[in-house]
C-alpha cells in the first residue's frame, strides 16, 4: 500500500490537483526523485513510474499501463540522461512485461516495439521493431471526404537549424529508400 491514497465513489472525491497561480510561465509540477542511498544513480535505474490499475472482481492489483522514467546512459556530475518508456498489458494478461511498447530515448529517438535503438547502417530517429510472427509495418491512412490521400514526404535543406530553408546543391542526395537484411 501507499502512504497517500485518495478513494471515493465519484470523480470529485478521488482526484489530486496541483494548480499554479503565479504570474509567470511556470506551472505546477509533480517530481519523482531517485538516489542510491544519497549517492549517484546508475544506467538503467528506474527514476519514477506512473501506473494504472484496475479491479478485476478479485482485487485491484492488476496493472493495465505504466509510464516509466529511466536513466539511459552514463551518469556524471550534473548529467543524468533519461528515457521515457510506455508499457501496456496484452489481452488475457495482467503483467506489464519487461519490454516497453514505446520508448523516447535520451537521444530523442522514438522506438516502437523494442526496448533500445540500434544502428542499421546509420542512426534513425524512428525505429519500429517486433518479434512475433505477424507482419508489422507503418500505416498512413487518410480519412477525408475529398480527393486528397495520405502523404509521405521527404525533404532536404542545407540549413543546420530547425525550420531553416537553405537551397540544396548539385549532387545532394534528396532522399533514399534503403532495404537491408540482418
């Protein structure tokens, strides 16, 4: 059990509010903290969890989803790289499992279906990976009552800043579709 718990029969009785009324850009916040006996944390340490649990008719010890903050790399003085991991429970189970469904790692990469990014020739910002026998892919579906379908756009600029627009040069590679076997 937990030190603080709210319980009630309607939504107004079982919530927690954190509300900031200061005249500045700062908002209310909830902070999770972690140390190893007042010492440095280590790579892969959990720093905090948000868990969702449901009553199954027997008890409320049945988790359905979790968001986890985890140390994702070497910790140094004022350097604590972190990842955010999203877990869900499969149908017919009440175990979150050890492999997240979706991860935002310390480099800002989005990893769907696997726990950590890997290089396949070069680093990617989006990785989709699964291990079961059903086919997996990425779907782009346009539900529109007009003539426009979905788009997949590749763009190139020579600008080194986000949102920049610098003209490309002769012999620049504008886009590639690469097929690799592993």
